[in-house]
């Protein structure tokens, strides 16, 4: 907790074009001042100068949305040696008059930081941010490719009979290849020509998105091999899962221990006991992309790793359900990866 460590907390409510800061006294929680400014570098410099006048002693910044609209401010403050914490959306208490403003949100961010037992530092920029942007862009390309493939399948189902018979019994890859090479001929009917153009356009879009996803994966591999190549040595971990794990972990010290990392991944056990039944259930909170990466690693190990399969068989004999076994395995993987990343960072 920040109480006793700082004299003032500066809460910041961020938007696309404005940032609103509020200085809150750490002991009493009283508000000493507000300030709203723009989101240019000069505005950040003026905001820091104002904060140094209003809170000249020990201070910390609580920035809401440090990974989005507040990323520029958080990066600038860290470069100036300021203490910055990331605050997710603060709890907004119900008010009879429905009062809400940027000033109130900034005060809530500061008081939220004072009330919390554990605070997170903003995620690292640089290589980690480059990896995140590539991951997000590749995921978008894969989703669009899937959508285009489904669209191609529906076009084949409703195509004219002769055209449909040429395509329907081939694999998806073969269908895409054949549709991309279709040609319109003068003897074709109007419906036939229109369907061919639609199939060809959709198939070429799929090929383009597939090439884009492959290129982005190659770029990700270069970054993974630069920052954490040993992750690829673990069974079940590929380029995409390794990148996702590194992006979530970010840097040493952001996640305080392995239990917090498991909680971030949604792999921490949640008590669900009742009466004489003692059990735990899956956690559906946390970073769902990191959780998906752990889930992928577990599925691969259940197929290929004899030690993991033996563990799953033993827990099944003890009465555990498949979901509970996977939850236990994800927790173990989270522990393994967290320790490895911290050890690798310390060695580097």
C-alpha cells in the first residue's frame, strides 16, 4: 500500500485528447487541486511541472488506462524518474445525483491507489510493445481469414450446380487455390459469372491474409529469439504462445510473484467448497489471451508429453474432472514460465 510511502498521490483520468490530474493527500485523502491539459509532449511537461509545485515531496502517479490513452503520459513520467502505477477502471460509487466528471474520476483513481494492497507498474515499451502490436495485428488477420473462409464455404454451397460440383469435394486449401484461379468465360450465365467473381475475390483475400499472418509470425519469431529464445525449448510452446507469455509478463517486478502471475492468467484456483466437498473451480478472470496461451500449451503436452499424460491419468483416478485437471496443469505451467522468465532476466 502507498500509505506511509508517499505524501501525495496524483490520480489521472485519461482520454484521447485530454488528461485530467488531481492531487490527493495520502493521509487524509483530501483533494489539493485539479488540472486538465492536452496529450502532447509539451502538455505532459507542463503537467509534471504543476505536480512538482502542488506535491513537492514524495509523490506517486496513479494513471488510469496506462496501456491505452495514458500510455504516452506514463512513458514520459517514467523517463523523468517519476513513480507511476497503473490503475484499471476505478469503482464508481453510486450517487443519488449521478455526479460524474473527469475531475471526480481522477480523484477516484488516486484514492483507489491508496486503498489497494498491490499495485501494478505500467507495462514495458520497446521490444515488448513491438511484440504486442505484432500479436494483435496477426490475431486480427487470422480472424479475418477465418471469416473469409467461412464466407467462401457458404458461396460454394449456393453456387450454380456445375460450379459447386467442381469445388465441394476438395479440401479447404484446395478450394481456395482453385477459386483464386477461376476465370469468367463468355458462355457462362450471368449468375455463373457473378459467382465466379465473388469466389475469386474471396479466395484471393484468404491467400493475402494467410501470407500476412505468416509474415507477422516470422517477425514475431525474430523478436522472441532476441528476448527469450529459451522459451521455445519448452514442450508445447511455439512462437505465438511464447510471445503472448512474454507480453503478459512484460518485465521483472511487474508481477510480484508466481501466484499473482497465475491470477493474471486466470489459472489461479478459486475455492468452490460446500459442506464436506472440498474443491476448486476455474478462474474466468484475468488476461484471457494469456489464459488461451496456457490452455494451448496444456493441450499440446497432454498429447505429446508422457509425464503430463501420466499426471492427468493419476488425477483422473483420484476423481478429478478433465476441467479440473487442465486447471491444475495451467497453474503448473504458469509457475514454470514465471520462474523461467525471471531467472532469464536476472541472468541477462
